[in-house]
């Protein structure tokens, strides 16, 4: 399974911050036996993000696109909107499940606006922006997300 990791953070894109969340995702998906084929920080810009999501999915460059960052309440946060703009079918249960799981740890989880869906046969999932939250969420959802990719591709 080919995975693309996109960090939506203008600060990380400019080299002003470390990509701690992207590194967490990479470690976890590689430990699960998945192949990271793309990993990049992009500015929190809806057009840039949606264009990259669309091109990756339409070009079958990845089976799964995992994002981190840009899904909060900040004025620049736009990852869910970029995701919803390009998907064909939403996967509402994935972000609902992440939020429900995280609400057992912190009430701030209700502020996460993550989205998930399918474009063609590629699954796109928005994860939180903080490394600890990414680890907790991805650990909780990864088996189901892998199954969703297999079903979307007609493997199962």
C-alpha cells in the first residue's frame, strides 16, 4: 500500500518549524508495513492542498493520503475544505471516530475539523496537527483505514 504524507503547515513548509507530526505518521505507517512514496510539507493554502490531493489521487501516485495540520480553528486552517473539495465520497466515520476517541482524553478534540473521503480509489484522511494527537489518532484508526483502502480498490 502506497502512502503519501502531507503536512499542511506554512511554518514547516518555510523551514521555521520541524515536521514532528509527519515523522510520527511515517514511523507508524512503515511499522505497519506500508510504503511511504511521498512526504512533503505544503503551505496551508486551500488551492495548493486540493491541487496536490487531486493530482496524487488521479495519477494513482498513492493509495492513501494522510495529512497532518490545518484542521483546527485557526484563520489559515483549510485542510478539511481542501479535502472535501476533491473527494467523491465522504468517509464520515473516520473523523467521527477520531474525535470520539480523543474526547476521552481531552475536550479540545471537539475543535478538530478533520475530514476523510475517497477520490476514485484513493482514501484521504486528515489527522490532527500535534505529534501526540497524531500518534493517538492514527494508532486508533489505521487498521480500519487500511481496510477502507482495500475495499475502495476492490481488493476486499
